[in-house]
């Protein structure tokens, strides 16, 4: 071996800004299926998928082939300068795949945060209203506007303000921590706050993750999303679903909104869209999307041809391998094991999530007091034993699992064995 992870870590310390962290200190050599291998040949079972990005797996064969072919034809012309077919084809796919039978349009960007920013731009432009309503525990990105939309201070916002205005936060439905409020009641609580404190007629957009990601894999109570959807329709508010983490078969459907039959006006997409290449999108009602003047949306790299080729190949892979079904199967196998662990371990307050987006919330036994130290310890034990896991949650006490949807049964079982051992 020419280089060790330790040497690379030293070089990194002298070259890379400290503010950019990493979950593990090993350096990747290659990855595929359900594993990641470092430069020294050590292997991890991958329960992270690069934060819900490599749903089709790393270096998925169709993606590799499509990228290779595109990179030899042309690498960049800028769609705003000289357009090309793959951008149009990705938009056609997204318009067809996202929930809702109405006429849609899409625009492509580079990152999730950029998609969220553009959804807000479009909603404000189309409605002529300023306010954006977001929820407790929400995560929408790290740019200035999306920091304002994101709930958690450390590490995302601390000393990075001042933040963008006209952002209003209301309570989320969080069954474990809101006394088990039913969905419609939790929605009524949020809506009343908006009506009293903001005024519905001032609200451009209601922005929500159908299952929260960084905020702790919070699954709202049944009926919460439909009630908000209904209110938004009545109030002329644009309902924006941030499906950046939940999208592209992660939860066992193409999109998490589909579980309750909710049709958003706009959807923000990124992460799982292109098999690991940077791409993001806003997809939604044609009349909203097309309200913006020509030249009002765009960016140098948005919908880069290599990323578009990768997205078309990733979407084809999701479809051909029926990775939505794979996500449901992962959810079943993993859910059974997690519930088994939880039955024996009083630190686990709840197992939750959907499909291949599951988590456990860890507390001081017999209370709802979050235990981030125990969470970090279990996660570290997993890393040491060869399983890559991530934590999340406002209180840092949620251990989340996001395997690539192509993980093998054997890899999944080995990962769960390590996890079970880590809980001790
Ligand atoms: C990751 C994420 C974002 C931000 O995406 P980036 O590509 O990191 O900018 C926004 N919303 C949700 C729900 C996310 O999970």
C-alpha cells in the first residue's frame, strides 16, 4: 500500500479547513454494493450511502457507463448558453415520477440547498407574498437562506448569521415528544400559529420534509401532512415538499409524500437523484414554475450534462431493479432486528422511519431525556467494528440507517449483527 489513512489524515489537517468534518478518519479507496473499502483495505458495511445519495449503489454499472459516454462527448456548455437533450429528458422524468397528475415543469441545480432556495424564489414570485413557514427540527441546507430555514444551531448556524428574514417556524408533529398528538390536531396547532403570528395571506410557501432527515428521522403522525396540504390549498400557500433525503425510492415509494397520497405544489430533489453526481431539481405545477420570467432561474453548472446522464441512468436503475421494493424489504428486515434490539435495550425510546430510512432514538432509560453520549458511543463502536452509521437529531441522540438500496441480504445481515453487538 502506498499511503495509509493516518498519513492522509495528517495531510488533511494541514490542507483542509477544520470546519469540514468527517464521520470516520479512514480514507476511501473504492466502494460499491453495500461496502466501502479504505486505502489500507479495511472494509465497512455502508449504512450511510453518502447521506442517502447512492441509493443505486456506488459506481452503479449504468451510471458509470452513461457518465463515461457523456464525458467523451462534451463536459459542459451551460444549459443557459447552449442547451442539450439530457437536461430536457431529466425534467421529463421528474415531471412524470413526482406525485400529482397535473402539468409540471422542472429546473435543475447543483445542490439540495440551491433547490430549496429556488423553490422559495419561485413560490415568492408566483404568489407575490414574502413569508416562508418551516418546522421545528427542519433541515434544508447551509446557504444563508437555507440556514434560516434550518432549525438547529450547532453546527449549522452558530455564528454564521445574520440570517434571511421572513422565515417563521412552527411545531412539527413528533409523536414521541408531543404526547402523541394525532396528525390533524398537530397540524391545527401549527396552522393556528401561522394564522395568528404571520397571517395566511402573507405566506408564500409552507416547506416541509415529509420525513425529517437531519432533524432526527421524525415521522409525523398520520394525517399531519394531508391536513397541512389541505390548508395550503385553501390559503393559496405553495406547499413545498423537501424530498431531498426521502426521495428516489428511499422510503419504499418513489417519494415519501406518496405514502399519504399528498401531492405537493413543488418538490425539491437532490441526493439520490444521480447516483452520486451533484444534481438537484425543483419540480412542480407548471403555472408556478412558469410564472418566473425568462432568465430568472438558472446557474452556471445547474443540470450539468454529466450529472444529467448519471441521473437518467440512476432513474433507469431504480426502475429496472425495482429498488422501491428493495427499500421496503430492507425496512422489513432492519425494522424487525431494530425492534428486537429495542425490546432488550431500554435506552431505545423508539424505532421509526420508513423503508430504508430507519432510526432509533436513544434516551436515558425510563425517561425521554436525550442521551447523545450513548448515541455517539454506539455509533463509534459500529465504526470500530466495520459498520458505517450516522447520527442525527436536534438532540444528537438519533442513530440513523440509510443503506444503499442495492445492499445484499448478507451485507445487511452482517451490518445488523455489528449493530446488535454495538448495543451490547
Ligand atoms: C441534505 C439536505 C438538504 C441540503 O442538500 P445539499 O445538497 O447538502 O445542499 C436539504 N434538505 C434536506 C431534507 C436534506 O436532507
